[in-house]
């Protein structure tokens, strides 16, 4: 039997994503070199090296527990919040090693924003949610905040739905709206890089669609790294796909190549659904 | 012919019933006690069956609520305005809140957000130890340490006179007493704020202090307020420490450096005094008791309502 028959038919990409992009020509936003990660004595990431090109979407795929979320969370040092974690290797953002102890994680996280699997609106109004980041950064001017909140809600494709109720509780929004609010809230801190940890896995298909299209729009201005369990989603929204398995980076390449002609047997088995 | 298997009730099944009855009696006991207390209060204060006369059958409610003097010892010529006692109680409770709210909330935030697991293992039992000290000990602590060694030198330096018995020392020690209550209740609600909210706040470039003050504490605010109210109600009902430290002179003066008498303080005084059992001064104790009962009941109901509201938000 021919090999092509086993490979998934790849769905069309969202607008704004070129899946055959030669990423080696792009300047890099993130350059990870020989990263290993430990929870106490348990090693969960083994010697990962990965380049993330600027203004593109990199999808991290792999079965549950393969370390892709842990890897994502090292990129803004979110794992610092967990006791007993340890990391070796380098991760360069803007040419600086963010693993270095003298890095101010508060400044780093403004530059590298994050959207979580579960939408996490604060129990405040829609406006106050989006204005949160600028406010903790010291912005107090009402007119500046007003403009910022509007532009971020527009970028997150939520403005039209909430513009008449900005001062009502964010908790009252639907799941999909809450997640777009969290994206708007992240945009408000003016990051260059946005990390997304399964941002659509708890949403219905229509909301998922909106988030995917949004990713396509955002990658014109932001570098996005997204963890997803949904392979269709990875193939639709990303320029580059990285396959993780048991804490190792098995293969990384242009999304079209990974999904049509992977070089590694494990990658092929995973994307054709034979395990995972 | 008898069947080899019997379905008739065995002795051990009858025990089940007995256990049920015993447990019901235990539950009924607390209900009955509450009922008995309310009955005793009402029958002595508002309407007495038989030939006894209740307090409000001798003293008008208007006198009780409007008179500015509390002089029960003078019998039927005495004055029975609740305000001196109520103001004494409120002054001590408010001073105690000024001490316990910052200390308790600070301790709660430290334990839940800043302290490591080891530190928490030491801090929590120490706070519980503080909660376990008998209140009479706190009374002597106020009388023998806080007033002579803290307040007198401090206010003496400012040339202000401090009485041996004063509301300030009583309020301070009651504040110390109820600090563990606020710390432990607030810590529970602060810890129950979902971890995901903290992570989201950190991911937006917040410092730890921002995360605590702008996200975690506001999210737990209703629970924290409820703990403040419960502590306030404990302070209102606190007896021995204030009876010792604040003294026994009911007056409608809001000077915390002078002695005052609280409602609980008066009740200790009245129930241990040597006036006759049906004298008006003894009966007045029940009217004060009802006032105190209603006051703490209302505060507890409000804080219970706030706590329930908080649980609905997050569970």
C-alpha cells in the first residue's frame, strides 16, 4: 500500500497562515537550546531545541503528558510558581536568556503573554479585566485606558458583542466570549509573543472557529505558540508544527510537511491516529 | 415445618433503632437548650407567667431605649437606659476590630500566599494556640500588662491620663483574641480562590503583591467580610476579658481611656451581686441579655448570608 493513503487529508488553513513557510528565513522570536526540565527528581523534558520564527504560529502537538504544556510554560517562566521545579539549558527571547536568575519575570511576562485552557476572567467588569494589565503597569489615564480597552477588544473580535456593556461582570459572558476576553486582556499588556495552552479545548465548534480565525489575524503582528490536542486545529492555524513525545521533541517543521510527509515514524503514527 | 431461613427481626436490628433514638436525643438536646434559654430570657424580660413581674412590665421600653443612664442598683427609682452599656460594648468591639482586622487579614494573606509549607505548619498551630488561651487570662493581661506597661507610658508621654480600667486595653486584648478567628476563616476563603486566577494574573505581568491585592483578595472579599463580622460578633459577646479590663462603670462617654461597662460585663456583675432574685436590678440582666442575643444573632445571620453568597460564586 502506498504511504500517502495513511496520511490525513489536511483541512484548509485559516486565512493568514502559510503552512509551507520556510521558517528558516524568518528572524526568530524564541530560540530554545538544549532545554531540560524537572519536577523534583522527575525529568519531564529532555534536551529540547526549538526555534520559533517571528510573527508566525507554532503548534505543539503530542499525546497527553508528553510535556508540551510544561514546555510552553517555561517560555514565560510560569513554572516558577510551582515549588520544586528545575530547568537546564537556554531559552533566548529577544536575544536574552530568560532562564537566567537575574531576569525579572514580571517584565518577561508582559513581553510573553499567555492564554489558558480554562478561561479565567477575574470577577470584575469586562472593562476592568482588559484594563488590568495596563493598570498594574501603572497606567491611570482614563482616556488612554478607554482607547486601549476598545482596540484590544476589537483585535480579539469581541468589541461588537460587548461594547454596550463594558461595565457588566465578565463572568456573565459565554465560554467563547470569556476566552476572547482573556485574549483581549493579554493583548492589553502589549506582548510580542502569545502562548496559548489549548485555548479552544473547552469551547463549542462555533466558538472554536472564531478563536482559530482570530489566531490567523493575530499572527500578522504577534508570535504565537499554541498547544493543542486537536490535530485538525494544529494543521489549520499553524505555520510550523512541533511533535512532542514522552518529553522529547521528535520532529519540527513546516506544518504542511509534518502533516503530509513526516520523516519520523512516531510522528506519522500520531498524526494518522494510530496512538495518542 | 419451619423454614431453615428466618426473616424475623433479630436483637441486633432492634439495637439499630435504639441507636437512632439516642442520636436523635443528642440532636434534640441542643435545640431544647436554645429554646429554654430563649424562654428564660423572654419570661423574665417581657412577660412573666404567674405572679412574677417581668422587667418590661415594670420599666417601659421607651425608658430602656431612650434614657442615657444605667443605674439599676437604685431599684424602682433607678434609670434603665441601655445606651451606656451598648456604647461600652460597641467601643470595645470597634477597638478590637481595629486591631484584629489588619492583623488577621495580614496573617491570612501571608499564610496563604507567601509562606512556604513549613512556615504554615508552624504558624497555624501557634495561631490556634492563641485562640485556646482562656479569656480571663487575656483580662489580666490587659489589666497587668497592656494598661500599666503600654498605655500608661505611651499616653503619659503625651500627658493624657489613663484609668486603670479602660476600654482601650479591653479592646486591644479582645482584638488579639479574635485575630486567629479572622486569620483562619479568611485564609480558608483566600485559599479557595481558584489557582487559575492567580496564574492568569501572574501571566499578565503582575507582581506577587498585585496578584494578592488586585485579584485574590477582591475575589475572596465577601468571605473575608464575613470573617470580620463573625469576629465582631465574638467581640460583642466576649465577657471575662472585658469585665476585668474595662471595669464596671456604665457611662455614655466615648473616651476609650476611661472605664466603661459592657453588656456582658454588667451581666457578670448583676448575676454575681447580692441583690434579691426578683429585684429590678437583677431582672434588668434579662433585658440586657435579650438585647445582646438579638445583636449577635443579627450579625451572625448577616455574615452567614455573605458566606453563602461567596460559596455560590465559586463552587
